[in-house]
C-alpha cells in the first residue's frame, strides 16, 4: 500500500510540473505595424521549421513594451525581462501562460533604457546594462521605482575612458571568476571586443581584462557555458555584396588579449551564412539541454526570422540540430534566444534545484 501511495504521489507531482520547454524568444514591435508589444514565446524541444510555439505570455497584464532581452533564473524558475522602451526590469514566473502579470518590477528613473540582464542568484544581485552605456547592479529581489543600484560601472567615454564601456551589449555573468562580460567596441576603430568587469566593481573601474583581435571581429553577442568554461561569441563578416558570413567563435572563459579561438562553428552547412538584408540578433546557451541558439532576421518581414540551434559540442562546419524559421518566432523585430528548460530537465542533468511551485 505504501508503495502504491508513493507511486500515486509521484504521478501527481509529475502532473504539476510545467510543460517541457526548451527555448524562449521575445522581440520588439515593428515600427508602423500597429503593434503595442511583442509576446514572449516558448518553444519545446520538438518544435522545428515553421512549427508554432508551445506556449506564450502576452496581454495587457504583462505591462511590458518589449521583450527582446530576457534571461531565465533557474533557482526560482523566473524570467527577467529587460523592457527597453518600458524602462524597467519585469520579472515573471517562467512557466505561466497567457496574460501574466509580473511578480516584481524594477523601474527607478535612473535605470532608463535597459538592454540585457544577468541574474546572480548566489549574491542576490542582478546585473543590468543601463542607459546604453553602463553596467548597474540591483538587488535581485528589488521591487518598485525607488530601488537604488548597489553599484554602477560608469560610461568610459569623454574624459574618463577607464571603464572602456561605450555602447555595451549582450551581458553575461561568469561565476568562477565573478565577472560580468559585455560586447563593446573600441572608439576610433570600432573594432569589436569583449570587456570584463568584476561584479563588485563600481564607478570608473578598470576592466579585469579584454578579448580583442580577429577572433571577436564583428561580434554581436556572447554566451557563457559555465560547465565547460567556454565563451561563445557570435560574429559576422560582411562581404562586398552585403551577404554575411556568420560564425560562432569558441574561447576558454579565461581568455584575454588578442586570443585565438579554440575553434569556430562556421561554414555552409551551419546555415549561419545569410544573404544581404539579414542581420544577426543574438546568441544564447542552455546549460541544461546543452544547446547553442543563434537568432537572425531582416528589417522587413517576420517571415525571415530564423533561429539556428546547435548541440553544445558542435564545431566547424556542423549541421544544426534544429532550424526554426518564420513568423511563428514572433510578430516583431526578433530578440535574443535563451534557454528555459523545465524542472525535470534540470534535475536530469544533475542540477540540484527546488521543484517549481
């Protein structure tokens, strides 16, 4: 009888688990489209081609203007959305569907327009690219329009170039070295580089290191694999006819200076080479399902949306695991993809996290 009761309990637990997910994707409304917002869409591991999203969050209760940058925090199963036009960080339960209200909003006026964010659960902090220039750190569980930043690494332009921050994007956090990393450019040459700052840095702080050189040329996004200690840098080369040759350069996460990638994911089979008029949006990494996700689009129609998904160990001229395309990826300008696996996937891959509510 006891075994039977245990079996029933396990079945009941399984029923309450969220639907299995795999990848999240948002975006920004297209100019002149009449859209007021773009939903957050979640795709399961079986979705490929032009297949529809498994579920989505959308509706006025969300209170969000754009969803282009979002991250999944697995310890509490929450989504942190950088609402650029709404000038806020909005926090949602990861596995709810429909017209979902945020459980917290961080929206002090000093936050202004925010791009990417990086939750740091171990320190109860949230790194945020703010006002298109700086890296601010807020309390992870902050709420409201009076939340003050704990620290801010300031703009490196003008008379204070020390921080080397100019127009940072694609923020990620490296727990082993306790650093934030962003994509940025060198003033004067516009050469791409990766800039690292200590999480605890503030003011006009000096970077802990940079990655420069041909390996990060044309960089548009960065993702971190904390288990394999790798950085995935999405970059491009634009040809004379404006076609783009795309690549993912893979570095050790301790790399510095004009580092040479360990290897690249590039070539005709990767589907990363894009015709004129297309552009890369961003790159995401899912440490639980061990996937690399790259998004690209055009400035014209959602039908040109594309997300290429690779196994984590893909290298050189690898065929993608999946190739998603079309307006099922979203009605607006497409965002950066991010992993959002369900609790059973997390535990199956050896991560000790609590089950969802």
